[in-house]
C-alpha cells in the first residue's frame, strides 16, 4: 500500500495541495481527475518521493517513504511521466533496459537476468517487434507502451502514471487502457491521472477527484462520477449516458451547442 495523508504543498506562495489524501494498493486501477493546475502531477511526484511535502506524510507498506533510499523506492513504485524526450536515439529495448537500473545500479552492465526481464516485458506488452526501432521514431502510443515496459522492468508492484493516455488517438487509448486493466488484474497497483471523465467509467476500480487541493471524492466510479461532480471539477453541466443495461458509459454536455450540434 502506498498512502499519502494530509499532504500540503505550494509553489512560490501559491497553495497547490491543502490536505490531500490518496492511497494505492496492488490489484487496483485508480484514476485521479482534476482540472488544469489542480495539482495532480504534484501529488504523484510527492507520492514517489520526487517532491517533499510541506506538511503531511507518505508511507509505503506502513513505513515512511523518506526512510527508504531512492533505489528502494524505485523497487516499490515505478513512474511513467507525462512527457518524455529521449536525449539520444536509443532503441526501444535500450529505453526499457533503463528500468533495470534500480536492480543493478548505475555502473553495472545489464546481465543475463536483466535481459530476460526486458524480453519478458517487451513480449508481455506486445512490442517485441519494436525492440530495435529508435524510440524517437515510433508512434506516440508505442512510446507510451515502451515507457510502461520500462516501468514494468523495474519489477515494482505499483505503477504511477501521469496522463498516460494524453495525446493518443482513440484506438491507442482503448488498447492502452485495456492493458492497464490487465496489469491490475495481474496484481499491479496502477494510479493514473486523466482529464477525461469517460475513461474511468470503462475500467477503473476507483476514481479520486482533486479539487481545491483536497480529494473531493474517492470511491467506485458509479458512485463518485456524477453530473454534480463533473460540474464541481470542470464548471460545465453534463448528462450521464447509460447503455441498455443501465451501465454508465459517457458524459455529454447539456449547455450550449458544440460545432457538431445540428
């Protein structure tokens, strides 16, 4: 269990987080929603120990996160950033192999065990055919899968992802979300941020809403994601669409007309 309690943080006098609480356990897929500038990325970085909260505590397995060395943290939680620009044209395999650094150390060449792990995660995510392609030349969806493979190569049970579906076309979003659901089913804990309230309806076990520096709601999507909650987060009125079986499937705006309206 990775848990953040009572987290306070601000930049240059501006309060970003004001008592946020959030937890992640193995086997669950959690979506964190919030408007632009709500502090989603900041909260993720604090939960990973990349930023130090001004108040509050992060624990992993019940122990304070700051009691662990960076390599120990990396063995427990892996990070998939929102934006990643490779400084050199590494191959996809080389990018994924970087995930073995916490296990082997910076000054040790990859061993046979490392190569076995890398090949396993490449095959597991279905990108083995991209292994020798330059990371800078594959598609956005393929780069996201490579970054997830790098995180899996750390063999950490928890995956923290900052908008992993951002910038991907609809097909890549659907396929990647299905893979994240599969990882949760295998026992990984997955925490991802998103701006799209439709995405948690299809596969997340829990959804957390970040508003005014605090978690304004945390629970099953069917219970937390309501039209009132969307209005609170984004300031727009929406209706919740359901399928023939009554399952919530999407939100649609109810105010004004869009460019596609008749």
